């Protein structure tokens, strides 16, 4: 990230801006796993959404800077005006609008066609957009495990795609941090699953005190003919 101390302007490149949001998403996700604070999970989704949008725009700019503009005709007029004023187009009072999150995904897929942006990854990228819209604009009522699963499913293909498409940036460290964070609840779920599994295997029509299940008297445990594990992500 380049903070130019010799001018009055903050100068941060597009991909550095995206990387910062990706770091914030990773930090928030790691803290959520440790503290189980829903606000941290909200922050993780919002920062992830922002990071992906900016990095996708960097991919578009690397191919053609004009691909990030929502309306090329409007951008052309404003570019001419900016040149007359001797300033960059985004310093205009009403600068041209850039593409949305999903439009950036569509344009990368349509115009650049990178191998790493598979149809499955495109489908997965629609999910943080939906969750982000809910978290930012409506009452918060999202499935925690679904969000954790989202981070798990997009982590490697997404970061591999960005590393392929933005050569100046490396994502291995971020990918490893997210992998460890995702694996923490996965291990806890698997441990719980095994505990329940092993407990059910001991059920064999025994008579036990009902107080163990908050019941009066005694109860007879069932005997299960078939007990199967169903590991969680």
C-alpha cells in the first residue's frame, strides 16, 4: 500500500485497496471463530464482498481500463471533461459510475474468460453478494454455518483465480489463514459428531434414571440398528 507523504492526497492502488479489505475480512473471520461474536461475522462478509469487487475490477483494468465503467458513453464524456480540467476522471464532482459486484463477475467471465473463474465459482460468488445485501440493508438473520461454509468453499478457488489474474499479488498466506480458521469449527463439529455417534452405539435397551433426560422415574434406551456418521464441513 502506497501512502504518498509528499502530497495532500491519499494514493492507494485498486488492488492494494482490495487486499486491505481481504485482510480485514480474514481478521474478522478469525476473531469470529475465536469469540463467536456475530458482528465479526457480519464484518467478515462485508469486507470479503468489498475485496472481491475491487480485485475483480483490478482484473478488468489489467485487460482494459474501460471495462470497469458502467456506462461507457457517460465515461467518455466525463473523460473529455476531466482532460479539459487537467484532472483524473475520478476527481470530477460527478465521476463516472463503475460496475457493480455481479456485473464485474459477468464482465470478467465474458470478456477475459480466465480458466480459474469456473461456473461453480461464479455461482458461489453470488452468495456473498446476497448475504452482504441482507447484512447491510436489512435486519440481520443469516445462517452462521452457511456463511462459514461459504468461506470454506470459495477460499481456494477464489484466491487461486486472483493469484493467476493479478500477477503482482500473492495470496498463499491469506489462503492458509482462512483454511486454519475454517478448520477450527469443522474440527469441533466432527468431534461432537463422533461423541454422539459413540454414545448412540452404546444404547442397547438399558434402563437408566430418567433424570439424565430431565424425566421422572426410569426410562428404557432404544437400540439402533444402524448408526451413521454425517461429518460437517
